[in-house]
C-alpha cells in the first residue's frame, strides 16, 4: 500500500510540474488564450514566447543543437515549411486530423507530416475611412490603386525578412504578375510606403489609431477592430489575392514531447478552435465543426489565386526572393 501511495504521489507531482515551451506567431490574444485554456484543462504549465514567424524560425535554427522550444503555434505556413526542410521539426499525425478541412490535411501531406494547418487567412488591405475622408481621397479597391501618388507616405506594410505575412504578400504578387513585373510593382509601391514593420500584425493598430491610412496585411487582423467600431474598411483586391494557412509544428528534439503532442491534438479540436467571444476570432478554423462568425466567413468571398505552397514554401525560393527584395525594393530610392 505504501508503495502504491508513493507511486501515485510521484505521478501527481510529475503532472503538477509538467510544462510546455511554445513559440507563438499569431495574435497575442490568441496565443495567451490558447495557453491559458490548455493549462487549465491539463494542469500543464505553458511557457509562452510570442515572435514573428521569421524571428521564430531564426530562433529554432539557432537552437537546433539544443532546442529550448517544444512546439511552434501559428504564423504563416512558409517559415514552418522552411523549418521542416532544414530538419528542425518532428513529424507527427494526430487522431484529431479526421475533423480537419482538406487544406489542413493537404499541408500536412505536402510537408511529409511535419506541418499542419490550423487556420486560413486572406491577404488584402484595410484603410482608415476618417483619414481618407479628411484628405478627400477615393478608397483603393485594387492592388494597382496603391501606386497612386496621393497615397505617398500613407501605406504601411511589413518586412519579408522578419515577417511571414510580408513574404506571403511578396510571393502572391510574384504569382499574380510574374516575377519581374511584381518587383517593378514593389519598387513603385515603395515610394508610397511610410514604414516596413517587423511583424505583419502591426498594421491592425496603426490603421485603427490613424497612424497610417492604409495597411497591407492579412485582413483577419482588422476584424477585432470592427467589433469596437474602429473607422476601418477592409478590401478584397479586385485583381485577386493570396492567402496563407496558419500552421503548427512540433520541434525536433523537444524536451517536453508528450506535452507537445497533447497540445497539438487539443489545438486541432473544435473546442479549442471555437471562441465564442467573436472579437477574438480572426481566421477560418481548420476544424470543420468549429464556430466562426459571419465577419470571418465573409472573407471566403475573396478571389483567391492558386497559391503554390510547395514552390514558395521552399527554403531556396524564399531566400532568393527575400534577397532580391532587399536589393531592389528595401534600398530603392523613394
């Protein structure tokens, strides 16, 4: 009996002291709410660090010989695929995959079971209608409109060196226009850009506060601001647009592998993906049974390109395009 009690005590202690180290590359509210909900349900302590996808990838690469992260949650799929290509991730398939949309399962299959889709997000731009009205300008409806001279120093976007969002914008334009035309467009757009931010989530507050008139990012970022009546209008570009699948992956050599697998399975459930507080729902969930409000579902009206995830998710192509952006766009004369 004493041995049984001792064994039970040790198991309880292990559960109490179980922990999980997560790198999160999506909205702060999402990161914190997921960590909190999982911890309450399981008793596992979650150590959370929030970083843009490019920064998260750089950290995983730097720590490859001695990983300090167990699981990478959220952020665009491209850096996750790059991490998989470089041997930084561990393959895993959860039983909860049976309830996922095909685009989630497709990402898992194309990544050799290293990366799974957990949400889908749509590229576009948002503008502050008060600033637009104050300056007497016509609202942009297309990618081409962003090149108009009246928008000089009025546009904010992110830097593809550190932001997965910005890389998706770059890859989308290349696929829509052809590479040389896309870079010609980006050099012209550069004249109207007031700043390139580290993260693609920054445009949400910049546009809402009137610090920038127009923000190019995933439109899902602006949705929470609509619930608090921020003067924002979102635009699905007339020429069509790209999208991204938000991803999740387990780090190769994870110290807390069992806890990582448990979170992975939980994060794919309808329960984990259904947040009834609509102000916190910003993307189409991967679980077919999960709830999403009408404002999120409305983004399904976008005219989406046939995004080539395999090509533009590869390390070689990503590196090549970002280096060209650095040479030709970042340092271009304004």
